[in-house]
């Protein structure tokens, strides 16, 4: 009997030793396989590797990967702890294919590098094929990571990767196709991107829950103040600052986003604030700028947004004039804008409805139809302005034109048919006691003779409003907003004079 126990004990010891031997052998094989991935484009190193044979779990400590993607792009990844659960038995024999239940990565540091050099040719075809060819993972999970982007060895962006979960991930490393997956969720925070020498983009939080994408506290801003920025450029360029409380994409197709397309059922933009400053004292660059409606129809990437809602928007436009320190100011606030649908791959027109307030007092209501099947940027627009005190125009027209306006505009209606080159339409304005006061260049005294002469030509017809025609050529180096303003100004001048 004792001999039987002795034999069983020896057998147990042998099994344990064999188990330990197999685990160490597999650890050695996996370690060697990882290190054998090292080629010209890939470098892999790690501090410690442990494998559990019963659970088929792999733990790697301090994993470092350097991967050259092509001749200009590369990535460095440092992972303090990588846990891979339930590796398929076949993968232990064949490293070319991995079937894994769970990959868990804690606190990785990811650095992306790009070299911009026009003399470099794309050498992606010269990058050798990896020994690992196919990966299939039921759950891929990253938590508390940090990502940095370097261009020309200069830090250009960073973000905190709070979480990333991908279900049923499959990736063919020999294919250029985007990895397939069933679903994904992610949370990014503290996004900070240096877009160019003048502008930064910051986002406090970005979250995708598998269906909806929310972006909170977005800021796009010029890193220099208005005067400093204008002193650094040679031609007239807009100084722009934009902030948005929240952007929500509902039912967003994430796979399309990976292809640089946007497909979503609804886009909500809440409380956007834009400040735009232009210095008219700097020479204007006479360069063709396609009208916004034409840009939409000629985009290469697909844009499909069923409904877009912009709520409580505020836009302030500042314009530096020839007079030192004098800036014209135009404010549109408490604005709500509705678009439906936006689809640059169909012939269905985009309908736009906007309810705006000039200086918080005067309501402006407009509708626009953008014809997506026409490449010349054709559009149809109607609008109305009611109860406008002419004094509300002075913050803009006085500094920019040396003119003060007085009087009251009861109603203003207009229709505009336009495209990338010109516009025609009709304009009707009902006003009373309208007059102007022309100032000298220093704005300290009146041009009395010219003021009197101008007011003689202004027709104040209190009985009825007359309708006039609009004809306006587009300055193709200016924006659509300049174009629309010129159309309305054309109608006002034909009405008043």
C-alpha cells in the first residue's frame, strides 16, 4: 500500500514537473516567436513573460514595440502590462494565426511619428510581411493610455485614452483593409492638437458608446491675439476662434468614419460661439475661393447627415478698417439653424432654415435650398428682417464706411438665386425716416455738404414698400457670406436711392 502511495506521489511530481516544463517551453517558444518578429520594420522587446497552460493565459511585462508603417510613418508602443486570455491551442503551434478571447492592455504609452520629406518615396511595398498574419480577438481592451503625435520630431498632439473596447476584432496583417469588428466603445480626454503654426484644437472629452459620438468642450483657436497674428502675415487672413459646448453624432456609422466618411442620422451642435476678425488694412490675396455650396457638392469623401441642428449659436464679426484702432462689429446671436439632409452623393437638395438675431434685437429668418446635383454651387435663398432700428447697423457700418444710419426698417424681404459666379433676385424694404450722416476720415466731424446731398437722394416713401431687382457678380476670392451681404446691400441701395 505504501508503495502505491509512493508511486502516485512520484507520478504527481512528474506531472507537475512536466507541466512546469511545458509552460516554460511554451514561454520560451512564444518569447522567441515575438523576438523573431524583429526585422527592419519591427522591433519587439519585453522584460518578463509568463504563460499559464491550464488557462492558456499570457502575461507580458514592460512590452516595447517599434513598428515602421511606411517610409514616413512609425509607431512606438510601451505597455507596462499586457494580458492575453484563452489563446487557442493552434496558436501555440502556428504563430502565423492567433485566436484569442481577451487582450487587456493597461496604461500604454503610444507615440506616433511622421516625417514630412517630399524626396521620400512610399516604400510600403518594401516593408517585409510579418510572420504573424491573422489576428482574431473576442474582446480587445485598453485602459488609461496616453497617445502622442510627433511630426518632424516636434510634439504636435496628445490625448488621454481612458478606455477602448473592441468586440470580435479580426485583422489580416497582409491586407490593406481596415480591421473588421462587431462593435466598439471608447473614451478620450484632454485632446490637444497643434494644427499649424497659428492654430490649436482642444477637446475636453470625446466618447463613442457604440452608436453615438459625443464631443464636449471643443475649442479651435488662434494662439496669437488679433494684432499679433495680423503682424505675422503678408495678406488678409481671417483670425478665428471657435468654441462649442457639445457636439453629438447620433447613430454614427463608425466603420465609415474610419474610411474618412461621415454617415449619421442626426448631428447636434450646442452653444457654438465664433469670433471672426479681418484686417482690411492688409492686402487681400486675390485667389479663387469656391463658394461653400460648390465645396459641398465636389467633396471626394462621402458626407451623409440626415438632420443637422445648430442651437443657440453666436457669431461676432470684427473688421479692422483704414482708421487706426477702429473696428466694425456685427453680431448674430441666439441663432438656431436646421439642415436636412446633407448628402453629397445624392441629387436631393439640402434645405436650410435659420432663425437669427442681429445684436440680440432684430429677428432674421432665412431659408436656403442647395442643389447637390449641380457642380456650380447653385442655391436659392429667401429671407426676411423685421423691426430693424437703423442704429443697430452702426457698430458695423460706421467704423467700416464712415457712415451713421438713422431711421427704422419695418420689414425687409429678399429672394436670391445664385451660384459660384453671380446672383439675381428681388428685394423689398418698408422703412421710414431713413437718413445717413457721413463722417470725415478721422470720424471727428461731419461731411455736411455730402450728408445733405446724400439725404436728398434717399427716398422716404412711408405709404408702401417698393420691390427692386438684385443683380450681383460674385468676387470669387471672397466667401459666400460676403457674396450674400453684397446682394442685400445691392437691394438696399436700389431701394433708398
